[in-house]
């Protein structure tokens, strides 16, 4: 029966999928935008994105002011970022994280004076981008070219540090051969395994399928390095290989006598193109059966003899075994392996940080481990659970690098270059610059702390893992900020910490975001400086008055709205009431008196005494407490007019009757326009003078407030 075998890992890798998703999101949010160079090496995907509104830029000169420009998955040299910003572009970086890691490696190595060797395709955009981060370097495509280029630079490179990286889609075989040449010619070599894990997996599967099939179809762009390499690998194992970009290029007439066809696809090939190719084979009745992936046949029930034979099989060091906990003692855990051997695991492999083994394990639990020592005489096998866990964690670490995941571990030691974090038994080095501590801070303060970190480099061969606490903190902070700005609303209350004080207010940290409390919002009473109310480090409760998401600005309030002095005044007094007030300020035109804390009223000079005075100080002193009558209230402007005179006895008889009558007929009030209105039937000159004095008083009062 004819059949199709499709590689399980065929199609988009993480980096390519991420770039396409970033492009789709950018187009959705901002409409038309651009990518610097083809986003990925697949013309069908590029056409799909162009239809949605993405245009491809060939140079910075084509950038439009304010245009959103996406950096392609292969990355660009550092100078391109600067040129795009100078051209007015808004840059969104969709570079594959694995490629970004290579940029970091060669930048650091170049800064330390290393000579860089890049193994990859010279004219490939990924390699061109990597070389932009290097100083002295060479690009070699194969072992022969590697040897030739290095010999041209000998003996200068004999003892000089040489840093070796590869294009992420490089074949393992080619890279290893190139590295052997480099180690033969140079004595100080640092080799970084920068081949993408997904690429390696895809290549192994392609080789396996090519070995088992009569024909192989490789789907990918003609300029895609990983697709080209897949085709090369398949041709070594199968004579009939068809390298196509899509279903339109598939010539089904070549499969007449083929029994089994394998399908694999490069990292830039979307699943829908793979499906179209498979469907075309089915539509043409070329294949009678389609198998997406090979699955092991269901296990058949074993006979007693077969089970007995299985139980008598020997086990060897390095074997992975599974068993059931039979007993737990103070020093070891006995494991029934279902074989002639009795297994045991030291209890220390189950306990961390002083835990009891009984708290994490019980009789009947299933455990896995690796055989580390076999005693045929006693029929026992020592098993290591941690060694198997370590094997699994290496896979997790590689996935963490590829997918940008955050992991958690405990800081176990400090050295002059940074700290070491233990992640499930694996030592992860965190450079001092990536600890998220200030430059001159003591690294010892991190010891025994549980920290989150991003894994930035994994080299299983050298047992080397590098991580960054700072990057994890940055990612966590970005997530918190996004959540904060999604949930903020006017009136919402926050508990915050006063971070700094200025002459015009206080800045308060409300969960990683700073807001400003203006001096007028700190207290209902008069204050000269924010320090009269709060100090740096104080924990206070504030509420949102207003905010601007685009400018990332927040205006906060601290004084309690329910304690508004004006509301208290209005609920306590009305026009005509008599209040006991305190003189707080003297002016030439009158005196300001506190009616309730935070609310002052004006006693005009003409309303201080029942006789004519030159200055308020002739009668009043700051701090005096007197009774005054509320003669007028302006609710809109929140102004109060007071009178002591209204509560006084009539003036002595020596005042001319005509003049006294004129003064008595003056009515003083603060109108909506802030002017004094005097109604008098005679002595117009006295009225005019009173009006001028009142206008001056009002202006000075507004200035003072």
C-alpha cells in the first residue's frame, strides 16, 4: 500500500512563527507598515502579508516618516536600527531570539578582542547581520574554506582567542568538521553551539525519512538556508528528492512507481502549504493512504514465558529504568524494578532544603532514574534520579533559550564575575551585570535567594549555561506595566511609596509606576512645601485624579475628598450666622480670618470697627480670635465676606449725622464678578472710594490664594 510520511517537525520554527505573528499584530494595530527586507524566506507568506498591508523595504531611503518598520526574523546589523530611527521610523524588532543570542555572543567576544569565525552562508541575511556585530572576523561556508581563510592569518591567530559561532540553520556535520579544523590550527578556541535546536531536530528527522522512503519532497523557499540544507541531507540518503516552494511546483507524474513518499519542510514553510502539497498528492490519486507520522504499534499482551524472560534481562550502567517504591529508610529508597535486580536510590536525591523524604515520597509511588552502578553478586543496582532529572532539564534549558522562557532557581554561590544559580541541579552562571543589582552592590546579598532568570546561552557539551536575572525582571516589569495601564481608572485608590519631593509636589511609586501629587492635592490647609505633609519613604494611600496612557503620566490626589473644608463650612454655616474666627493675615484693605480649618473669609477694613480706621492693625493682630457675622457667600468662587462691625454698638455721637447715615447705607458684598457694589443715596464721593478699596481687596485676596 502506498503511503506518505510527513516529518513531525516540518514547518514553522518558533522564531519564524513569532516574526509572522508580530507582523500580523502590527498590521492589525497600525494598519499599513513595512519590513526591512523580506520578513522570512517564503514568497507565499510574504505575498499573504503584503495583501494585509505589509510592504518590503530594500533600503532605509524608502522609509516614510512615522512608518512602523518590522525588523525581519534574520536580524539586521546594528547600524540599521540607528538609520531607521534617524529616518523617523517606529521600529518593531521581530529578530529570532536565537539569532539575537548570537549577536550578544559576538559583540561581547569582539569587545574582549577575540577574532570571530562565522560558519554559514556568506550572502545570507542572517550571516550579514551577525557580521555587523563583529570587529575582526571571517565567514566560512565549509571546512575547506575555513582552513584556507585561517591559514592566511597564521601565525597571528595561533595564540589569539578565537570565538566560533554558526548560522542557526547550519548542518551539524558541516559545523563539527569546521570546528575540528579550527581547533587544529588555533590553540585558544571558544566554540558556541548556536545551531537552533529545532533545526537539528528537523535535520535528524529528514535524514530518517529519506532513508525509509523511495522519494522525498522538501518544501521551502529557494533562498531559505535551512530548506537548502534539508534538501542536501535528503539527497545523501535518497536519489529522488523534489525541492519545491509550494504545491504549484509539485510534478505528481514523477511518483507513478513510488511506494513511499516522505515530506519535510523548512522553518519558513507554513502548515497550510504543507497541507496543500499533501492534498495535491491525494487529489491525483497518487497515494492510497496518508500517514501524518509513524506511531508505534500497540503493545500486545505478553505471555508468562515472555514476562519471565523480560524479568531476567540484565541491566547496565547508563540504562534508564522505572520502578515502584517498595520501602523507605533513613538513607535510601528501595525500588522494585520488576527484574532480577533490586534498585535503591539515596534519599538525598529526593530532598532539598531540609525536607523529609516521607513528605515528598511514599510507598507505591512510581519513580524513574538512571543506573549508575550494578552489583551482579548482590543483585542490586544503584539508581540516580537526579542524573535523569539533569538530562531532562537540559532539554528544558534549550527550550527556554529558544522560546525566551523564564526559569526559577536558588543562588548558591558568588564569584568575582557574578553569581551561580542552581536550577534543578544545573549550575547557571549569571554575570554581575545581569544580576539586576546596582554596579557597586554586594553580590552576596543574593545568596540563598530564589530568583527568576532568562536563560541566554546553553552549551551542553561544555556544561555551560548562562542566564540573566535582569532580563527576567525587565520582562516581569513590562508585564506588570501592561497590566497596570489596562486596569487604571479615575478614582481608583493605590497604596504607594513617596519616592521624591519637589517644590511643586511629590512623586509616588504605585506599583512600579510613578504618579505625581501636586502640592495643592496634598493638604486642604495652606502649606509651603510638600515636606510639611509627607517625607521620602512614606507609605501613603492616593487616588487617581487623571492619567494619560500615551504620555504615561498620572495625576494623583492625597487629601481626603470627604474632608473638603468648603463642604464642612457649607454644611455648618449660612449667611447671617455668627462664627468665631481666627485672624490669619492682615492687609491694608482688610483682614483674612479662618472660619473653619482650610476656609478663610475677608473682613474688609470698613467692616472691622464701627469707626473709621487707617489700618486693620489698629484693631486686630494675627492670631486674634474674634466673633464675626457672615454677610455674603459666593459658592462658585468659594469666597466669604465677614463683618465684625455688624456685631458692634453704634458709633459715638461726634460723627456727623449725614456722614454716619451715608456709611450705614453702604452694603458690602462679593459679587460674581468680584467687584464691590455700594448702594448709597448721598455722598457719592465716599461710595466711589469704598468701591475702589473693595476692588483692591478682592484682587489682593485672589493673589494671596
